[in-house]
């Protein structure tokens, strides 16, 4: 397995610099779209806060799980997409630590997956500037904001690696705590009416349980579909639904198996992807990424060549 480890600020900063360097690209800071501009069932732009219009040949909603597109469709008299919502109450905390050459015997990544008996997990990833980013996650529970509370949470994981790292490495900065109440999938591909000139992608279509790290990969694969010549909304939604099907089933299956998902649809009725479980890898894999890479089936989608 080959991977590139980088902090999110570095990744997003590089992407932003590359995009803004393209001719014809302009970034509007502190701007919020509050509605759609529509002419004869075609979206022709957005209306910004303050009322000013922003004309566009194509509008793409690549926002967040709280996307406003379903509400704007309702205002246009168009039935919004059906929504599948899997209630999770996933809570997680993240801290950075100074990284030393001998940490984890030189390994650069450790993943500890939750189990039904211990619904807590975590991950440590090496980053630039000799840092670790360590995230601890629980269902209905999060690490205490203090360093001692973070270490106590890590001590209760199914494997000891992260606790050892947390208690021996030098902390940098403060704990950041997040909560994800639900996984959400909007079934745009099932619609029979949708305005031309508007597309929806990324978390605005499907926001996964963040524990599985699917969102950015799926969004990137969906973005590749924007390079195709046919950008009519309904065919586009049917194509990206095939990208979402597998990761969505894997994550929902596993959350149901952990007994921490409610309101879950039966994903076997949604697609025909074989069911995988990603929360209980072979015993050695829980402590060794080398074993994980060879023994544990990956849950991250890849582009088909």
C-alpha cells in the first residue's frame, strides 16, 4: 500500500493554490449563496447574501451535509430527493503531538478499530514537520478535553499502541472535539425531475460516518465525473450513485454490526456490493499497519481504470 501523509491544512492549501492559479478562476471570500436564479426550469446562477445575483452557466453544490439544495428545490415546486439517515452519535477528539524517530518502532500509521464490546477506536498519522495527528473516536462518548482525559480514553482502546504514544509524546496545541450525529445519503439518482444547470456532489449528496474516512475520496471520484461531456443532472446523479453505493453499504453495515446505528436502511436493498466488515480485522492487524494492508480488505474506493 502506498500513501501520502499530510495534514489537512497542507492538502487544502496546496489544492487552493493550484486552483486559484488557473486562468479565469476567482474566489469570492465571505460570500454565501442564499438561493437560486432560475429561468424556465433552468438554474442560471445563485443569489448571494445581500441580494446580489451571481450568474453562472453551471452551479455545483459541493457544500456540506447541511446542503440547502433540497429546500431550494421545494421552493421551485420540485420534490426533493429521498433521504436515508443513519443515526450514529459519533464523537471524536483530535490532538497533535511532536513526532520522534523511534515512535511506534518507526511505523507512520496506527489504526485501532472499535469492536462491539469496546465501541472506541482511534488512529495516529504521521504528518509534515515531525508531528503526529491522533484522533480518538467513540459512539456516544468523546475524550475529555484535558490531556489526562485524552490518555484515559486511549487506555480503554482494544489495543495499547495509541495510549503508549499519547503518554510519551509531547502534546502540541489543544484538543479539538467534534460530533457527527448521523450519516446522510440523499437519493438524487431516484429523481425524475431536476433543473438543468445545477449539480450536487460531495457531502451534499452523501455524508458518511467520519470514522471511515470516505468523504474526501468519494468526493474526488465524483469530481472526476465532472470531466465527462454529459453534465445533465439526472445522468450525472446516476453515475455518481455507483461511486457512493459501495462505501455507503460498507459503513452502514459496520455501524449496524457495532449496534450503534439506528434508522438504518437495509443496504443490501440499495446495491449489490458484497458485505464487508471493517471493524474487526484479524487480531494482528489491529496493531500493525503492515498486516492491515495485506490482511484487512480496504474500505476506500478507488478509481477503475
